[in-house]
C-alpha cells in the first residue's frame, strides 16, 4: 500500500477530557475509526498501543495498525499530564516536522493530526516509527551501536545543515517565536525572577552572555534539543531526529552549542560532539554544508547558553514535581543537577 498522505482532522476544540484514556477498549475503537477515515481504508484495526520509554515532556505510544491485512508501525504522540510552557502544541509540532521532513531532514514523517477531543480525550498526531536506539547512555558506550562515531557526527552535521537552510517566512511556520541570543537571556532571566530561591551563578552566567552577545545573528529554523538522546541510531547510522516540541527560529549556533554541551555527552565527557566524536569530525562538515563558520568563541558562547538553558529546564522539571502536578522521581532528581550545571557555566565563562 502506498504511504498515506498527511491528513489533518479537526473537529471539536476544547480542553483535555480526563475521563478518556488510551488504554480503554472504546478509545482504541474510536482511534481505529479515525485512522480509517484518515487513510481512506475502511478496514483499520489497532493491534498494539503501548506507552514507549522516554518522553519527559510529551507521551509517545507505539501504534501498530492493520490496514486491509498490512501491518503499519507508527507512533502516536500526545500531551503528557503536565505541560511545559515552552513546548509547542501538537498541531504546531506536526507542522514543524512536516517542514523538516520536506527539507530532507532525517526525522519521522508526520502522517495524521487529530484535534478532535472525542477520539482520545486530547490532541495527538501520528507519525512513522523509525528504527534504532536513542538512549544516550547506550549510544555513547556501546561500540556495536556506534562503530564509527566520526561518521555519525558527520551525518548529524549534514542533517543539521539541512535544517538550518529553512528560514523565517517558510509557509506554515508563522507561529514560531524568534529566539535570538538576547531573547533567550531575557526569557531565562524572567523565569529566574519568579523563583523564591536565588541562583547567583546562573545570574552571573546570564550577565556574561549579555555582555558577550553576538552583534549580528543569522535566523533559521532550529530544533533547540538537537542532542544525543534525541536522535535514533540504526546500524551505526543516523536514522532520524526526535522531539521537535521546542523548535523556534533562532541562531543556528544554538543547536551546535547544545549538541556539544558537556551535559549531553553521557558516558564520554571528553568527546565534545554528544559523547560520540571530536569537533574535527563535526564542524568541517557542518561549516561546508551550512555555509557558515563556527569559531572557538562562538562555540564557547553557545555552550554557556546551553548550560544556562538546561539549568532553567531542570528547575522547571523540579517545579512540576514539587507542585504536585506530576510526581516523578526523574523530575525530582533532575532538579538536583543544577549545581553541577552551574559549575560548568562558571568554568566555561572563566569566572574568577
């Protein structure tokens, strides 16, 4: 069967219906009917619908569907119980994925968007399920998964360069915010101002970034979570990049600094590019295909910014736990790494 066209089904708007869950038989029946309408295939049956590991911000469900005797392997992506304020909506993330996939960026193909709350109780979209492993602690440790880290780094560089060719004004992405360096600084500082506990090292880092901010910045589509742990590796190669809910228009070097930040190197902190390779394997390929140079100063600046952003996210994750909206040991422990992140910020920025 040919791949189905991307389809958007919209019906009733409103808030999430807490009385509907994906585990209910009737919900799966409604989901099968939605898929039948979306694909134009009358004989659709949900064979498997299981919660997948990972996804601290959104929920991913492995979805196996039989369409006229053929089994399709997809992913249903929907909101978690507690949301993060910076996250895009599922409809917005669907549009970003479409733009990225159309630009030949390695990412799941978005198939169907559903905004009808009567189906599962919340908005969701369905995308293709790509093969591979995403777990950062395995990718950076297991040579069977990544026999050639330099090759994988070059594939990540080429993929990122393709993404960064998408510019503001792209059809269907007018909703995306523009987050350049000073916008990021103001955003992070405004969040810190809401907290009762002071974080002077983070404030110091923000001031350093403010003083050192670039005068001129390119503005392109950026992923804003492009790192080890958010891409799939299959047979040693890059299979696709996941989790596009933080995308924006911004400085392309933010993605480079995020990928190269120490906090995302897992088992190999000495390998600057996501714990898989050195800069010499990544930067020349990115510079050649993106058409821009990345200086040592650029890299240090955006690594500092990356750690500032990760500290803010860690504090927000902790807030989700402490507020009682989503009790989670993972969220609670995330808040306890802020001191380590602060130490890295001070080291990178040369604090006395």
